[in-house]
């Protein structure tokens, strides 16, 4: 069975819904099969890690074990999920003691449906954890993406924002300091990409937003201000936490800057979908808090 | 103090490893480990030869016959031999030798050839520790049941 | 198997080495254990066996107790085997009736457990006592030394070493890869802390090298292969074509003007690409030899054929240009070799967070050396890539140094050259200058005073490693440096027009190949390893190969010159002796046991073995004593002095007798 | 002008805490800090921190437990790993921050009703029971437990999210919840057994 397994994570079912919608739409347009991981649970996430590393590792391991039963590469579009799953695979490989505790418990308590009924769930390290940027650039290929573009987004200036967790501390598929995978995909979509956007890997403060909003707003303000100063029409993102953060706190951020301003924060998959001629609704564009119409005006798929 | 009273009970077993180190690389690595005050397992007894190519297979058989639990041969990395290619001769000989010994039932962890340059004291430390751990886990060297003591075979029988 | 000749009377000496051995090995117990070994008539422990009284003790005991064999358990034989052999010889018995046991480097220094270390010492001494019974009387081998020396690398280290040797009357080959000697020092503007001009002090020495009757310079040349041993090294040197006949060119440079290229198009290596040169060029004005060179990659003669050949025309009857030149080889014989192959500056683009290669405002320190130099690409005025003059400059220390992600070591020279560049840039631009340092390291004569002087000049010193360098928004051309000012405890963002990266020193990219060619070792940082960090700082583990300058580790010009002088002196001491004594560890054939099977012939890497009248014969002069043939001989007919089969079997038995 | 003495006596130092801290990472790496400040320099939130990572690490290494566990620095860390990848001594600063957060919670030094600690607990409770996280309930719980006043300003955003269908008021959960709870409990039991032995 070709294609990939797909781990949405909690955010893509909530605030990150447009990411899921646009990713699935683009995958379909490129004829890439994505199958949602059956009965997945929360990845363990950053917040959990702060309280209890072992429990967080256990949560991630259950997902990896379910994925191992299928065997195909696992795509995790949320940067935080991608990192937690990747780090967990690393921890289990490096720490045999930890691995035996967690995997033993897993086998004793959890099951996976099998032809003849439920079978014990067991973990093995066989499944690579992938990010959509990695898959689109390294498996599908920028040329294939470019070939699917029917309505290039000419004249749209985009600041590519990668956030932190796909380049730090691990950076298996892109340059740690100057990542380019999103740049190349957006170029293929016909965008003018701001290659010199210096904050493309700066933290947006998402994990602080719900807890210490004042602090997070400062970071958001800096990222937005600089992108606008460099002429960006849109900021492209690859993570639901970054997206929500940069979008939802805009008015506060601009207030703090003493300026007026709005800038759409779109998933790179939404931009790719637009360039492929997919409809706004299919890409979840109607869910944006910031009106996208002004920057997308005059483009034909505006239906 | 008298000789060590190594009792060969499973609990207190400490292996004795005979190490043949070439004068130019591995012996110097052991010197460097010393000047760097690295600490490693005290199980090996180092015998200096000019080149790993000097290690006669009979030395290895003899060591096992006299009670060694493991034998370590240390030479220069391929291409770095002080005598151009003595280490490659050692490798060829070692490959055959280890096959002979494993055929006899000797665990392969007991006989090892390592390339350790004069600068690689850390590697020397790691090999010393690793080998001591592995052989400690295997227990004392005993001839496999039915095997004839591998006392030095006649020269014609061992690979040149 | 041979038996020892009777039962020789053996003396055992256990050294405390102060507390170096005695704190981990119970020396009294070891002494007592040795006393009970067969053949041992005397066993002593002593504070420092290598001291004069320690050696006297051995000599005295040989006379008093009629010792016939001596075993000393102390440090590594690399340090004191010669010392004790000397004492044994002076005591009146053959110096090779001696065996040394390493209970310091291989025992007390590497173990914590006293019982285990003591047991190990006992085993090793028992092995030596058993072995020494079989020792035969031997004489060291004497081989003559070729009085010529090769110096590899024509930077300041190689230049100084070559001149020192040549002035002492020795014939020197100076091999340099580039078209001119001079190395990195020729690229510098001023030298710290005295600020004297690098060219002013270097070029007279370069000219002396050129003029010296005892020095043969080989530029555009590399050592391809080295064979032989100390005193008799055969070195194969590869000469790359210059396409200009060195002896015919007078350095008039008219050909450069005449070149069909009106302007240079190729990045000028000497100016690190900050200017362009033509296909025919001279590396820099003071180049030695003062001879032009043609770059075949750039010259159209090599690509398409040039009908005009204007360079050839203008050269006229001197006829120095030769497009037909090819790679040639030379083989020379020398007694000693000095390696002075220098360093390479850390490649700044390896740390993308500092923006080198991406942001125009970012320069490396070496580039700035060229910018401030009057003969550099801007004739000494500080003009940035965008044509402007900076009003604020940030200098970032430790780029590629003190960073486990690149190089853990401190490059030693960057603090001082950064201070120098701060001074020169301040003098030329009056810009605001910010130095970002981690620790300011100025341990040298006049260094701290220079630091004070630069502080007085108003340079800002910020203690903190720069975390980010990014372009200011709004196309100002400026970049922002972000760092914690650790002394103030605040994060600062400082916009500057120019960034200078104080790149560290790394081994040459081909240091690993060079190491292999000369059969020496590299340490963890990749620099060549000296024989002993304190007592043999310019020697290597290969006799007759010496080190000078930054190829051994980062160092400044004064230290480099001092080391080059030391290497020259060591080489002189070696070759002036006229001959060298070698270990008598050669192999020999016991004729009656040899079956003439020829197995050994193929084993010998030195072709020292031949078959004469159906029996193997080993040429003692060619034999280097590896012993590979001994191990290979199927009939046990080959023996090796100092490493006899019996001696090694006895050692094996000795270390295992406790089991 | 009021002054406060800035002198510390040795008896106030907590060597046990220092030993715990330096033992967090193998090979005594945490003692190898050269105080270059690149962690604080690269930290997006250093400007809001009382100590910043560099000073925090130094104080912890020397055993000033109260200063460390009572600082806002550990709670402001967003785990962006900028410090970790920049550190010239390869100290995993972010992981150390996680460990200090856990230590502060364990030692009861987390600021009372501090949102980070509350949220982490809230999050863990929800995931433990349901296997998935529902943003709306997370925020609601957070507001209840750490003070509604902090979240009044977020109201318009919540309205937005509901309007665009990006917050579901349905509680998401996995099918084999019981297995997951059993799994987490079992791992917990094994940890307690190891701790006890």
C-alpha cells in the first residue's frame, strides 16, 4: 500500500482545522494517499513534557506503536507533534531502560485491532516521522509540485516562517539556521519569497500565549512588524500553533506597536492549494480571522 | 602483597587479557591515556612488539593455553603502519586465526584486533573497558567440551 | 626452544616516581614479590630511579652483587629506556641485558584501585624477569645521515627554519605549494602588538631565502611520497606547471599589461576574492620568486587557443612563457624533514548564523587584513562591498574556536589580532567599534599593554557571544548584532555597518594526507602531534621529522619563529652527528632451519630478504625490525633481536602465572 | 534611599541542589559552561526574564536553589531550543529548563496559581482521561484555576474561533481510553517501584 500515515494531532482538529483541510486537499491534488492513524492520542506535547517526561514519552510511544503496525512513513504536520514524536523515537533508541519500561507497559495494557480481534500493541523503531515540508520537497519533489501549479501566485510577496520546532534541536531535513524547503515550495507556487526574512526560525511564543499573553505578544509584534517592513503581503507557516498565535494576537500586537495593520497568516499548504486552483473553501480560507480577500483579490479561484 | 587472588567464581571473576600492542601507535596510545590520566579497567597486561605484524598466532594460542581469558592485538590504522603494511599482514592472519578459534568454540569477543593510533587514548580506554566488560560477562575462558587444548599448534598449521 | 644460559643473576628496581607510582601501586609489596621470583638476587624500591643516585644504585649493585640482568619498573620506555640502558652499560654489562616495565603510564596513572594496580605491576615485572633471562648481548646499529634537510611549507615558519639551517651550512630544499613563499604572514597588514608592518619584516627574509646559495626553493610543489628512514629519507616532489620558465622570467610584469584581458576577471586568491586578477599574474608585489604564473583555468590559450599570444610577444627573446609545461617530479634524498605546513582560517560560512557569504556587511578577519593593507584591493581605505565607509563596526571573537560544534580549542591569536584590527579600523575610519568577546586572552609580551591602549582609544568591549546577525529592515545595508552583554546582564541589539568575524585557525584541509605521507600523527583537533608536549615540542614520533609553526597548533608569529628555530636546531643536532644509532632489533635467519619456502620474501615491505642458495638471507641494512617475517616463517627459522619468540612466550607466561 | 544588602554567606548555598543540577546531564557538562551568554542572547524572551538562562545556569551550578526555583526564567522558557543549538559547550539548555520546571513544581516553588504550572497540570489531567486535548476546555479550565481576570482579553478571540469553526465545544476523545489510562498508570507504578527499590 503506497502513501503515508497521517497523524493530525489535537490542534489540526481544532484551531488548526484549515491546515488539515488544505493539506488533505493538496495531497489529493498531487495524488498522495494519506490515511489517518487509527485511534491516535495526544502526542505528549511541550506542556506535558514540562510536568512529566515519562508520561509524555509514553503517550508518544503509543502513537508510534500504532504506526509501526502499518509500517508506512508517518506524517505529522504540527511542528510540536513532529518534534515530540521524533524526540521520543530518539529517546527510546538511546535509552534501553526507558524503552523496556514503556514498551513493556504498552504490550501489557494496549491492543490494536487485528484480523482475529485485538492483538497486543508493540513498538518498534521502524517508522520514519516526517513533516509535510520534508515529504513535499524530498519525496514528491519541487518539480512535481510546480507542474501541478495552474494559477501561479505572481506578485504575492510571502514571508516564510518556519518557527522553531522543525529546525531545533533536530534539523534532519533542512538547514538549521537558514531553512529553505518552504521557500522552494512557495517559489514553485509562483510567490515572491522574502529570502532575507531574518526571523524565519525565531520563536513566536505560542506556548506562552495562553499562560503569559503579554510576553507572547511582544514576540508576535516583532515578527509581524519586520515582515511588513520587508514588504510581505502574507506570512506563510507550517505549524498550527504558530498560525494561531500570529493571527489571533495581531490586533494586540499592532496596538502594542502603536500601529494599524493586518496581515494574513496562511499555511503553506493553503498557498500551494491556491496555486493549484483549489477553492477557498476546500483550503479552509474562510476560517481565517484576518480577511484574506484584499491580498488574494483578482485571483480566479476566488469562488 | 602476594599475587592477586583472583578466584574464578562467577561473582568475583575478573578476566585477564593479554594485549599485544605495536610500538608506534597503540602502545603510545596507552602512554597517552596515562599522561592524560584517563581511567580504565585494569584487566589487560600489555606486551610490546614493534609491529602488530610481529604477533605470531602461536602467541595467541599460547596465551589462551596459559590461562588468558582474552587476547587483544593493537596496531596502527590501515595505511599508517610504521612499516608500511605490517598491520595488513596482521589483519589477514587475524581473520584466519579468529575463524579457527571460533570453530573451536571460543567466543569471538575473546579475541580482538583494534586499530588505535597514538592520538586515540580515548578509544584505547573504551576498548579496554568494553573488552573487560564483555569477557567478564562471558566468564572465565574454558575449553569447549571435547576440544583439545589449543596449545600452540605446529607452525605449519597456522596461517602466515 | 632455547634455554637461558644458566641462571643469570637479576636485579629488580621499582620506582616510586615521587608519588606518581607510589600513590596507586604498593611499591613495597611489589618489591617483595619480585624478590621471590626465580633468578632475582636483589629487589629494591627507590624514589626516583631516573635520578643520578637511582642510576648510581644500578651501577653499584652490578659491581657489588654481580648482577647480570637488570629490570626497572618505572615509566614508559619511550622516556627512560635509553637512560637505564646507559646506566647498565656503565655498570659494566651489555646495555641490552636490561628490560623496562611500564608501571606508570600503563598502570598507576590509569587505575584507581590500589590492589588491582599492584597486582598488575607484579604481573608485568614477573614477565620482564622471565624475559630478561633470554636477552643476548647486542650492539646498536649505526647508520650514516644524509646532511641535507627538506623544509615543507614556505610561510614564516618554513622560511625561518630554512634560513637557520642554510646559515649553518646545510643544504635545504624548501617546498611550497603556492607560486610564492610568504604564507599567511605576507597577507597581514600590521603585526601585533608592536604594529610593525608585516611586509617590512617578512620580505627581507624572503629575499634572503631567494638569494641563499644553500637553499633551493621549489614553488608550486608538493611532496607526493616519502620512503626510507631517519638519515635517509627519499622524497618524491611533484612540481605543478607554472607555464612560465622560472629561470627565464625577470619579473618585469610587462606580460600582465599585455594580456588580452584588459581587466582581471578571476578572484584574486591573495586578496581573498576582494579583487580580480588576470590569467597571467604575480601573486603579490613582493612575491618570491619574482616570477609570473599563468592560471590555465582562466587563460584562453588553454580553452580555445589564443591567436595573438600577446604575453609571448611582449616577452620576446626572453621567451619565458611555455604553454607546454607539464607536471614533473623530482626525487631528493634528505636526512631530516621539517614540516611547516601552517593552518587554514576557519571557513566562516560553516556558521550560517553569522551571515558570512549571505550578508554583504560581513567580512572575515583575513579579508579585513587585506582591506586595511595599503597594497590590498582598496589600497588601504576601508570601503565596504556596497561602496560605503563604515561608521560602526562589530568584531565577533571565537568564530570556529571555543565551540564544541566546530573546534573546542582556543585559537590563541584571535583576541590579539581582533584588538589590532580594532585599532587599525578605528584609526582609518573613526567608526564606533564593538568587540564581542567571551574571555579576553592577552598572555604575551606587550599584549596586555596593547589591550589597554585599544581600550583607551574608545573601543566598546562587550562580554558576550553574539547569538544572531540579521539584516536591518528597510534595506539600510546594516546588520543587527544581538548578544547578551553578560557584564551588564542585558540583551543588546546593535546595528552596525560592518561585521568582522575573528575566525579561528584550523589544520590545513589536507593535513590528514600530509600526516600519512610523513607517517606522523594528528591530535584530536587535527593538528600534528608533537612527541612530547613539554619536552619534545618540535619532534614527532617519527625520527628525523620535526614540526614548526601552526601545523602543530594555533600560534602567533613570535612563537612560530621560535619553534622554527628549535626545529632547525633539532635537525642540525641530528645531522651534525653524522650518524644515528638505531635499535638492534633486526631479524636474522637460522640457516639450518630454513627450508627456502620463500614465505618471508613476500612479507618484507623493504625487500630486505632474498633467497641465496635455497636459503633466506636478510640484509641487515635494509631490515627495519618490524618482525613480520618472524611471525610468518612456518619453520621458525627467523629470529628477531630484542623480540625473540622465547622472550615473548616468557612474557605471556609471566603475566599469566598468577591465574 | 532604601538599600538591600547583596551579600551572601556560604551557609545559604545548597550543595545538594548543585549536585542534583550538575547530575542532570552526563559527563558534568553543566559545569563546563563558559558563560558566553549566547543562550541569553539567543533567547526570544530574555528581555522578560529576571535572570535569563546564563545566570540561571550559573546560580544553579553553585547551589543557589531558592533563586533558581523561584525565578520567572524557567516559566518563561518557550522551548524553542535556540539556546540549545547555539551553545558552544553543547549544553541542552532547553531540556535543563524542563527539569527545573519539574523540580520547582515538586518543591512547591512554582508561583501560586502560576498559569504555566496550572496549564501543565490541566493538560495532563485532560490527556490522561480522554487521550486528546480540547483547546476550548483547556482554556476554560485554565481561566478557572489561575484567575479569570487574566483571560478576559481573550474573549473576542474565542468568539472568532467559534465563528470560523476552529473551536469545537465537543470534547474529543479516543476509543481505547481505558487502555491508555491503564498504560499511563502502569508506567507510573513501575516508576514508583524503581524509586522505592
